C-alpha cells in the first residue's frame, strides 16, 4: 500500500494507533457496518471518512466503527469529527503536529517534539516523554498533559479551556479569558499574560495564583 505520514479523521469512529515497520490499516467491522466508514490515501495523508449516504446511520445508531492503523512515520494527526483515538502501546514519534477539533485523544508517546492544538469541546490526553511541547487550547477544550514529561515549550490557553501540564526546564505560558492551567515540575517560567479571571496553580506545591 502507499505510505502515509499524516492521518485526517473526518467521521465518527474509534481508532487504535500502533507504530510498526510497515504502514497499514484495517476496518474492524463485519457486514453492512464495514461500509459505514472509508479509508483512502491522498498526498501522503490517510483520510478516514464516511460517504454521505451512510453518515446518517452513524448518527442514528450512535455508532463508532473500529479501525486499526499502524504507521511507520507519523508527523500529523487531525481529528475533525467526533472520534476516539487511542494507543495500545507507547508510540515512537519525532516531530508530531496534532489538531483535535472534536472527539477524544488518549495516547502515550516517546517523542522529540509535539505541537498540540485543542479546540471546541475536544479532549486530549498525552502521556509519556517529549523534549519540546507546544500547546494551544481554545473555547471549552481540555488538554491533559499531566503525565507527559516535557523539558521545555510553551502553553497558551484561551477562553474557558483547561490545561494540565508537566515541564522540568523552561516554560512560556499565557492564560487568556477565563482559562485555567495546573502544572507540576520546576521549570523556569516566562509568563506572557494572565488575564484577570484566569487561574494558574502549581499542583506539586499547591498555591493558587488567581488574578
């Protein structure tokens, strides 16, 4: 099969993500339900979608087809519909960009650099280790990086979004609107801005700083 290094999810589904020596995917459904989701590769992107004639079935039955994806190299993941993405083991990554617009992400990684944007009501949980971590959260999204040990990076949280983070060396952060950050670790911090109704809390030494 053609290789891919990006995954774009455009429909409701449940994905198990694996790292391996060869890229592959399988739709783990039988009978008619196997037609409720489609996978194609276009310009190095693995696109997961549902044909318009079948999308109503997903909504009517509140059903999420099961898909297993194995990647060799992965540099991007976009979750653009209400979907669930999980890892069954630690994922080896180099530089990875993640956008979670809807749905729920829960993966464990061993990475060099992660860039994660979470918006709307989406939820993203990243665990494991990375050298660099960049986080951008908007609206009412939730980013949980409390189990992701990062050396350095930046975190900007907006609107009513919430973030939990773990940094050990350097951290640049900004809180805007009515957002909230819980952090642990002892990084040197550069605070860009903390708006009046935002909350910044060190959960390893609980002392809330509410402006």
